[in-house]
C-alpha cells in the first residue's frame, strides 16, 4: 500500500509518518501544491497512491484545493470512482460546514486532530485498505 | 461563534439531533399506519428514506451499534419496496417499534456518555431472518432481482467517515492551528522554570501579543490548562500529539465530554483569578502603572477565559433560528401555505444542555401551528385576514424563568371540538374536563389531536405530548391560550438553574467595567 501525506506542521507530519509507516510505504509533502504534484507524478509513473491524507490549513495550496486537484487529475487519467485513491482530511478544524464541503468535494474520510489512531485504522479498513498484509 | 461549542464535537451534536428527528418521523409514520392498519407504498417509501438517512449518518459517525441493525432493516425494506408489496401490519409495526426503541436507547447512552452496551447484532439477525422469511414466499428470480437492485444502489452510495478528535472533551480541538502553534511554542524549548507554574503561565501570556479576539481567547485558555503538560514535557516532539490526548488537568482526565459540573469548577477557578487580579492591583498600588503592559495582558486573558466559559456553558437562542426558518419554509412548500416567521430575543442565553429538548419542542410546535393553526390562502382571504400567516416566537428571561412564547394568527383551537375528539379517542380525562383551560390540557395527552383532518406533518396525535414531555423534563411547563378565528398562543416557561444563565453575564460586565 502507498500513502501520501500532506501536512505543514512538523510535529503532526512526523506523527502521521510514524503511525502510517507501520502499514504502508509513506511519502510526505509539506503543502497542497507539493501533494498534488506528487500525486500527478505517481499517476504518470503508474504507481498510484491508495490513500492520501490531507491537512486543510496549509500554505500555497490548502487541503481542500488539493483534494479538488487530486479528483480532477484522476478524472483526466480516466480513473473511475470505485478505484480512485481514498482521501482522508486530517485537520484541527471540525466546523460542520467545513466537513460537509470536504465530503461534497469527494473525500472519503474526515479525521479531527489530534488523530484517534484506533478509529483511523477502522476507517482505513472500511475503505478497503489492507492494514494487515505486507506493506 | 462556531468554535466555541465546548463540550462536544459539533458533528456529533448534529448527528444526535438528526437521530432524534428521524426517530420522531418514524413514530409519526408508525402512528399513521396504525390509523389505517396498513402500510401503503407511500409510507414504505417514507420509512425507507428515513432508514437510508439514519444508516448513512450512523455509518459516517462510526456509530456501528445503530448502523448495523439499520442496514439490516433497510435490506428488509428493499423487499417491500421492490417486490413484496403486501406488508403484514402487525409484524412490521413490531419490528419498526423495536428499531425505534433501540435507536432511542443507544442515542440516550451516548448522551449520558456511556459506551454502547450492544453491537446491534441481535436486532440485525432478527431483521435478516424476517427478510429470509419474506424471500421464501416469492420466486428465486424475484429475490435475485431485489438483491441486484439493492446491491447496485448501495454501491453507488458515497463513502463517508468522520472521526472526532481523540481528545473529545478537550477544547483544544476547537482551537485553530495558530492557537496550537502558540501553545506548542514553549514546549519546544526545555522548560526552565519547571517548579514554578505561575511563572510558566506568565511567560505564555506575555508571549501572546493579543488576546483580544475570542479565537485567541481559546489559545490563552489552552495554555492555562496545558501548563501541566508543558512542565512535564520532555518527550520528543513526535510524541507530543499522543501526550496531549493523555494529559489534561486531573479532573478532565478520562472524560469523553465536559459535564456541567466540570464547567462549574472551571468557572469557579476562572472567577477566582479575577480576585487575584484585584488583590494584585491593591498591593502594587502606584507601581501598577509601571507594569501596566503585563497586567493588561493578564486582565485580557482573564476576560477572554471568562468569555470562553460563558460561551461554553450557554448558547444564544438564535442558534436554532436557521432550523426554525427551515422548518417553516419546508412546511410552506409542502402544504402550499404562506406563513412568515418572526423571532424575537435571539440573544437570550440558555443553558447548553437544554438546547436539544427546547429545539425539538419548538420544531413540533411550529409544525403544529402551521399545519393546523394557519388557514389556507383561500380561507384567509375569505376571512379577511392577510394572505400571509404569521408565527411569532419570542424568547425572554426574567430573574427566575426562561420563557418562550409562540403565537400564530391562525384559526385558533375549538375547545368543544377538542373535547369531542378526546372523548372519541376514549381519553378518560376528557369526561372530567370542564373549563376551557382544562379542555386545552387534553391536547397534551398522547393520541389526542387538535385537528380533525390529519396533515402530513402533524396532527396524528403525536407531537404535543412529546412537546410537553420535553418541557417537563427541564422542570418547566407549557400553557395554551386560544381564541377562535384569531389565533393561538403557547407559553413555555422553564425555571432557571442557579449558577448558569444570567449570572455569568452580570459578572462579566462587572469584570469588564473595572478597567
């Protein structure tokens, strides 16, 4: 499994990296722009990400914009809904409108920081990601 | 202020509220079916819609104990909707009732802060067994057809999961990232003043150049609560997140939500800070001006804290205005009515814990008033009333009571008619009710409706009894005055608890005027 993390806060980034590295090969980016670029590169190389974790408040391109970019890239590459990457927003914002907006734009999960790692694993499984097998 | 909802996750609040709404709708349809002793396709479709929403909501909130049986119930409904149109009234009513009771009790457990004591598997199995029974009554082809259609629809549903913050009770999750960075700042350096908590707070306070807005108030509040953590903080940076969730001030430890008692303790702590400030002022006397900048910050943080805690434990009634307006416009569309809504006293603050019950009661009352109170456009024209009906909701507060007045300019309630219908329903009390006031009381008895013709939304006798129940749970009461042809006024009054509402307000003002 391959996971992409976009997170500008150093501590949160390291935390997520440490947590998710147990289950997958993890790449880390520091803002939305870099994340979208990494995602596009992976699509071109044919080594797609299974899961993308996006912080919302990030410089250059925020998580919501990055989500939109990722979904439109997938469309360009002709990837249908069922096989597209799962996206979980990881953020300290839990404003109801923000959550609604993110879901409407096509993320599968929304996790409020500090991340509840047990539940995070639960939803990864529900999303069809393999957390028991080999990385 | 959205980020000030202190004691629980806003998504969770909305979910629980919606659960309540959906259960009420279930009950309404259950009752409607009871009148005719059958479930027609319209009813099944409505019940399907509610079930679908409930399932999606529960799944999203990882509320599996509700999602599991609801999913099974939905599978059952697919059969009715697509193939098996004849519903066994008694059996289906029984199952719907069990689902309703189950959801109610699970929601109650959540509200009480208890963990769900069941996974819902038993109920799920029951629904599935019944579904199998239905399936055995029709051809294999038909069963396949239903399954295929269901599978197709389920596949198409968007995948949505929400995880609340790991420290659910902590106000930290409301803080913005900036706030978080601010609190994190002193931790990155080794704490030099480990044994002096006060020093640490001061340092933090000085570090914060402005504590003016409520957002930064959240931050200063955090630094206050967090100092224990910062003093002990010697873990590597990446452990911080984990550490935060496990270390709160002692009495906040291991709580899934902040209770009213906690808030009161917090409130007392915060007000005692005000006392300390006063003593410092007195002691420093003329010197005070020399340290004006530091004292100024201290004062601002004090105020911000007090502001935060007031916000956390109370909420302005205006909070539910959008919901009320939405109810009215929905009713207008569905019933082809024209009715305006005026809300007065939106700034009146009430105890946060009351909100759910009050909002539920108000929505019921609004629906009732529009459905039965406000006449059709045509009828209003004939009566010489303005085409647009008007409902007014006014909140007010005296020293002792919180009052809601809901008035409409509709047809009013005919007491004789009300009594007649109560008698028809075999309501025992109706035989003894004599004065108009006594007769009015009858409408709060389960099963008694204020109107002969039953609308889509209300008037099936469910509703007003629920309203009364909600209000009584808060220790309040409800009364009705009505004049035929002129309208009806409902008055709800709820006695205030000590230690909440008005008090904080006055203290806050007092606090502020000292500067």
